[in-house]
C-alpha cells in the first residue's frame, strides 16, 4: 500500500510513502508521528491503522484542521511500539 505524506508547501505535491517504509521507520525509532495528506482515502488510512495494530503497535489517529475551509485538514498518525 502506498500513502501520501502531507504537503510541506501549499503548491507542492504530496510525497508517496510505502507501508513498509513506515514500518521500518517505526521499528528503527521506537515511535513515530506521520502526517498524511487529505488526498488519502479514509479507508486506506484505517487499513494502515489495522495493519499496525495487528502487529502489536499502538496507533493513535486523528484529523487536524489548520484553517477555516473544509479542505484545510491533514491526518496525524502516531505509532508506538
């Protein structure tokens, strides 16, 4: 599965990241916070949460709004070992 990380600038395109890369980073650092772009489907993000929970990780997921528009949001996922 491939997800899109949150944009760092408004005009930039979101960078893709594979599930395996996320897992490698979490195992290496012990815990990690990822910010995902609104272009990801909620279903894909929930599948990612299930993937890590099945492997014994604790996962905290929430939607962050950063502006007044309905389109001004990103997803925050905190994964702990």
